[in-house]
C-alpha cells in the first residue's frame, strides 16, 4: 500500500527529576526476558525537515493504529485503526442506442472503489531541497478531524504545544518543555521511506517498541524493549491535508 501526514522546567533534587519520568506500562526492572532488538542499518535518504503537520500511526503487522498524545506529552496508541478513505462512484447507465424494443439489457458499469491518494501524487512537495517527485502516495488525514499533530524541523520534533519530542531516561517517547535533563535523545528524528511507507526514524532507524498500559489495547511507545511484553513496531507518518 502506498500513501500520501512532539518537551521543555528546572529540576532540583534527583528525586524530583526521577519523579517527572513517566510511569511505564508493565515494567521489567530486572531486565530479564526482554526481546532482543534487531540492529537494522540506517535508512537512506532521510528527511530532517518536513513542511507539513502530520499525525503518527503505530504499524503493528499489517495494521496501523492512530497514535494520540496525553496532556502531559506521553504518546500512546489504542485500538482505533487507520483506514484508507475510499469513494464508490455512482454508476451511470447509458440508454441503449436502439429504436426498437430489445430483450437484451443494457450493460451496467461495475462501480470501482477509488482509493485516496495524495492530491498531487506527481510532485507532493518541494521546499528547501525536499522533493518527492515520484509515484509514492502518502497516507493522509483531513486536518479538520482534530487528530494530534506534530512537526519536524532540523531533526527536532514538536507537538501542537511546541513541546520537544524526546526519548526519556526510561526509553519512553514523549514530549516535554523543557526537555528532561536526563533524556536520552531530543533530536535526531527524520522521516524515511521503507517498504512502501513513510516512517518516523530516530538516528536513521525505524524500529520502535510498545508496552501495554492496561488490558484494553492501549500501549505506550519506546525506542527499546522494556519488558517481555514489548513488541517491535514502526511509526507511520500520516500527513494532514
């Protein structure tokens, strides 16, 4: 399938800093039985500045689940799936071109689904040297739907509140303002193309991991497996149009 759409307070005591870290879902502090990350080579080319706002979807197998942002900047996803909007055109039946009655019925055209692709697939965007002049489509959302959105500039992610995207000390993907002092990463993000999708990458790698928050299908996102229940996922870029 082809498709055509983000951290920053002063910390005093160490205990205060630690208390600011987000509680992990089913944690495994002893580090045992965690899945072993696969060391994929960096993807090229990568886009470090993107002109449009975009949402994120967690790709788990063949499914893409819409990611959302909590008020404190944590990124999670649940059971809501992304589906490609499609439109079935109304059949138009031309009258038979005959002057006399006939028992042969007119052939009715078969409606064909029309999948939604980028409105300008031949040249989606070209700005500051960023040019995707090819046949790739982008997954998109209507901006009016109100989904959480993010931006990418100079490898730095930001959310709608202008908080910076980071990987916290516990490996969780979240947005803060200011960035937590012990954050592992607060830059190095990019968008890359792999296997028919435009994906969010960190230091050129598209592998992220999840961890269940509860038993109802809600997950947090990390850059590494943190317990035996962690699964490797990818974060798909869904452009807001």
